[in-house]
C-alpha cells in the first residue's frame, strides 16, 4: 500500500474520538442502502456508518485506522479501492463515506470497482467542491484548502457520469451539533479553529503546512476578538444546519 493510501497512518491518530457517527447522516445512508443484506464499505476507517445486521465487508488500507475499529466491528480487509480483492457482483451494495478524495489518481478506477462488486446499489458520500469553497473558512481564510478540494473532489455529476446508471445526488445538510467533526462542521464553530486536536481530525487542515495553519488560526482568533467574524458571519449562529457541500450519491445499478 503506497502513497495516498498510507496517508491515514500519519494523520489518522485520534480520528475515532473527534469523528463520531452523525445519526442523521447514518439515516441518509441507510435510506439509500434500502434493505441491502450484504454491503462492502470502502475506506471504512474506524467503522462509522457501517450498517448493522448485514453481511459486511470493510475495506481499509491504513493500520492506524483499522486499530481504531471497535471490538465488535467486523475486521477490515487491508486493500485499496482501485483493486478490491473481491469477485464480481458479490454484494448487494457498495458504500464509501468521505474516502474517494483520497483515492487519487485512481478515483475513477475505484468507482468502477464499487460498480463491479455490487449488484444493486452504490452509495457515495462526498463533497461538492463548488459548494464547500463558499463556506467562510475556505472562502475567507483557507483558499489553499478550497484549491485542494477542487483538485481532489470530483464534482458529484462527474462521479455520476463515471457510474453511468440511474444516479441521484442528495444534499446532506451539516447539523450544528454533529458529532462527526469533519472540516465542513466548522461552519458553525469558528472557535474550533484554535483547537489543535479538532484540526488534526480533518484531512483539510492536516494536509496543510504549519505556516498556513498558524496563519489561519491567528486570523480567525483576531477576527473573533475584534468582532469582525460576527459582523460578517454572525447570522450563521442562528442556524441549526447548513449546506456546507456534503453530498450523497445514490446510484441504482439494478432494481430490487
Ligand atoms: C476521512 S476517512 C473516512 C473513514 C470512514 N469512512 C468514516 O466516515 O469515518 C477516509 C478513509 O479512507 C481511507 N483511504 C485512503 N486512501 C484509500 C484508498 N486508496 N482506498 C480505500 N480507502 C482509502 C483512509 O485510510 C481513511 O480511513
């Protein structure tokens, strides 16, 4: 396992504490899986969002992430998306949650693998980089991450064109109180920018050089102190959820 597949051996420490499952995102995934009884979860990480009571095959390249799986989670197969060690059409559904952007330069091959192993459904949770770029953190403070997201997140419609089957793109608003503290969750928590362990649990911050991170922390702290952040973005404090760019691609390969 080389390159991007090893990234989480460096940045994955502490992931399971800050990136706990969000019940609303779980529900959206379960709705899309509609009763599938066998599921492969690619980029399974510490096991969030894995459906219960199904024959589950978690696929995960990083040892650091595999070690954060709970004792009752299914053991993960150590492999990468672009070469799943599974036969054709061996499960009803394939899912992947916030992992596809790490598969470069083999994202299209990885999506083809999801379609090869699944008979009925492919469910992909990803980010629309055109939408996430307009969130205050990326727009005002972190253009480096907006630029990176444009590079590593294929637009959802592009992913659908790779699947080339009946495909819906659903908006998944990010709740203010989500326990899955992904970078998008910072929309509601500017104070979180100053928290090193919160930053470390997001690959957006974790992939930036120290100088960039220090610059952003300083700028956000200054703007919070001076009231500039409140003046520009204080209206967000009233919202319970926000479209920060999270998307669920729900592809039907064959009818039930
Ligand atoms: C942001 S984490 C998401 C983990 C989990 N799906 C969740 O929602 O909590 C991304 C995961 O993708 C895995 N990953 C990175 N490159 C991969 C690849 N080429 N194939 C499969 N998984 C990969 C990482 O090791 C990491 O566990």
